[in-house]
């Protein structure tokens, strides 16, 4: 979800995705990008340059996801404090 949310903002190189998603390991990012590409959610473009440039973007019709992702983001922001407090309460019980 985080990768798709970031790609809603445009086209990114792998290193830019890494910087934008600091909590995901490089191995997991590569795996998720491959899965998204296989499922035709993300397009990968390789440029014939030296060094090779590779970019990722949402497939054109996948931009219909943008309003849904925005709503999920807004919901998360609105309920963030409640979620954090609930997690703290759960961890204190253990």
C-alpha cells in the first residue's frame, strides 16, 4: 500500500522509492515492485543509458486508486492517535 501511495505522486527511480519508504528493506522493496509489476499495477521502464536508468510508475488506469488511497490516508491521520493509544495499551498488558 505504501509503494502504491508513493507512486500516486508520479514516476520514481528505485533509489527515490528507497528514500521515500525508509521502513522497508531493499530486498522487500524489490520483491514488492516485482509483484506489483506482475499484477500490472506498476509499470517498470528501463532506459538505454549508461548507467542504466530504471523508473517505476502506476499503470495508467491504476490512477483510479488515488481517491481510495487518499481516503485511507485521511482516515489513518484522523484516527492515528487512537490507534497509537490502543497499541500502547495492548503492549502494557503483556
